[in-house]
C-alpha cells in the first residue's frame, strides 16, 4: 500500500513538473548551476596550462605534471563520493553549498605554493571542494525541469563546463602567461595568478546559491510536503523569492506525509536492474572522461614536444578548445533530437578515428583541425554521459548513483594523466593517442551492452523498469 502511494505521488509530481512551462526561474536556476560548472572546468584544467612554465621554473617531469592532475581529480573523487552520500541522506542543496568554500581555500594555497609538494596539497583541497559540483549540479538540474527539457537543460550546464569553461581556462592562461605576464610580475609570478584568480568570484557565487531551493523530487522522497508545495509554487510563479508568494498552492496533501519518506539504501545501485546500469555507466565514465582529461592536460606539452614554444602552444590550445564549445552545443541539440545510445555509441567510434588521425598528422593546420575535432568529441560524449547518468536511477539513490559514476570518472581522470605522461615519455604522441583510441573502442562496446535508452522517458518511468 505504501509503495503504491509513493509511486502515485511521484507520477503526480512528474505530471506537475511537466505541466509547468520552462520559464525564467528554471533559466535562473540553470544559470547559477552552470556558472559553478564553468568555474569547475576552469579550475580542473588550469594546472595543465601552467605546467610548461612550472617545468621550466621547477624542473618537473611529465610524470609529475600528470601527478598534479592526479591529486586534483583524486580529490574530486573523494569530494564527489561525499556529496553523493550526503545528497541522498540530507539533501541536494546543502551538499551544493560547502564545496566552493573549500575550492577557494585550495586555490589560494595553490597561488602561494612555494614548491611542488605544497602545490600537490592545494590541488588536493581544490579537488575535494570541486568534487560535489558536477554530481550535485547534474542531479539538481535533472530534478527541477520537465521530461522534455531535461536533456537540453543538463547539456546547457555542460556547455558552460565542458565547452566554455575549458576554452576560458585556456584563454585565461594564455592571457595571464602571455600578454599580461610582464604586468603581473613576469613568468615566475604570473602562473600564480592563473591558479588563484577565480577565488573571489567563486566566493560571491556561494552567496547567490543561498537562493537555490531544494529539488521537488528530493523533498517528496523525504516526505517534506510543505516545502515541496512551496518550491512548486515558486516555479509556477516564476520567482525564487518567497516574499513574492502571496499564498502557497497545496499541490500535495499533508495526509500520509510520513508514509512518503523513502529509505535510502545506497547498495541498491548494485542490485537488480540497476547493477547492469551502474557497471556500464562506470565503464563509460572512466573511458570518456579519463581520455578527455589525459589529452587536455597534455595538449600544451604535446605541442611543445612537436616544436612549438610555450606561448604558441597555449594559443593553439585555446584555438583547439573552440572545438569543445562546439561539441557542448551539439550535445545540447542532440539531447533533444537523438537517442542517448546513438550519440554515445557512434560518437565513440568517431572519436577512435579522430584520435588515430591526430597521432599521424604533422602540419600546424592539421594539428589544429584534428585537435579541435578531438576536443569536440570529448565534450560531446562527456556531456551526453552526464545527462544520461541521473536518468538511470530512482530519486532515493539518484545522487549516489550519479555520484558513483562521477567518482569513477574522476578516478579515471586522476589515473589516466599519470599513465598518459608515462606513455608520452616512453612512446611519444603516437602512443598517447593510440591509448585514447582503445579507450573509446571499449566505450562503444559498453554502450550497446547496456541497452538502456532514456530519451523522452520520465524519471519515474525509468525507475520502475
């Protein structure tokens, strides 16, 4: 009886959310989440862009460059796991609030690091702070919007992160380490600005996040009907300010409120039909995110190894990352038009071909062309993976299920740059891009083994499969 009541209430909530037109309140929520994702992306990759400078100043190796990224993404894995557990236990919003303070603290440590050991520590703290950003953001967007708008909304967040964020990271690094280097104190000081410049705006963003409400689906899963009615009224009235609500619509009755609270059993993602989804999603996440980070981190180093100086390599990397922005925009379009499995599966095959072609090209024009195509495929596939992940799990374990895939992706992102650095030192560019081609071939096989399509299906329908 209780289970039937819960299912009926979820269907009712899904219908209500589907009937609320996408409005400025949805847009504002997505904008605030997207802005955090943008900061996240800039901070993830900026250490790779300052790596050639640190190599000259401190004499560090490619393996040590990879280790810097390993600390960053290893910390993010820890942070994401914590956020996944807390997101289902105590709420999406509260786990979304604390990470920026940690990130700001870590960024300042990096900016003032006297040696590589302190920089490792700073990157670890930055990683823990950023770890919940992707997980919580993906979960919140998917639970706020209608079924029709879900795919495109999550993809828009990744336009800010995977497309604009990575481009902005390269652009800021190019400006700070290039034209602005002398005014900022020269090469030996400018890299510190590159690692610490976003600390202040990140702190300001934390203040604006106070206006983000808890998600309707989470409130229903906890039986918090009064708050649920208030959030639905805010969405209907197109505002985030409770003072503008003359009255709260009683969409849900408080009767039987305690019966609505679902027990959170995290191990459920490894049982029944969810087990296959989890295993497949983990493999996909490791392959596509690990490949992206490994290559993105080493693009400047690869270009230097191909004969370009540091300034040119940073400028070329910025140009190449335009491909990522295009990939994020395409992912948003494909989210509304194409099945997830088609984008992930056939996209992985295209990525295999692009990786092989980049490994054998030699002219500057072709390096820029295939580099941009490689970045386009990275962001297209990652964006689609991140909008796919929260669709695979019921509300009671959605944050943990999504978070677990983010953790695996981040572990891949922490391990693969270290492996990529070793392969680059041992075999050069051909070996590095051959590794990426193999990873995407594994991803292609996994997508079709999973055999789960989520496009145009409500989260409630998918959780009952």
